[in-house]
C-alpha cells in the first residue's frame, strides 16, 4: 500500500483552492485551476485538495477536457500570468 505524501506546495495551493471555491470562472481562475489539476494529477496525497478541485469543476459546469481546451486558448492569445515589471519569469513550483 502506497503511503500518502505531502506536496511541498500544498499549503500555499490550499489558499488558492479556497479562493477558487468562491470565485467565478474568469481567465485567471481558469488558468489557476488547470495548473493545479496538472500539479495534483496522480499525486499520491493531497486528497482533500484534489476533491475540492473536482468540486470546482462541477460548480463551474466544466469537464477537465473543457478546462484544458479553454486554458490552451487563453495561453495562445497571450500571457495569462502577467508581471507588473514586464520581465519574463518562469515559475516551476
């Protein structure tokens, strides 16, 4: 039996998920949800967080395929995550 692991970003991501649970699906929130779905896909742990991500999809009446299609379109149009300074920064967390 595989033991659940604690994701190093789980505490920070919990705050984002809590915000998404109360948010409407705008460009930024869709991108955040997609990013977190990818991060926790098949992760052996963070079960409550993963369940909440499923709940958000249900609340927004989206399938995961719909979510990923919408966010692909957003990323094709331009930057979803913009920095005030205008510099390019990659977030690999």
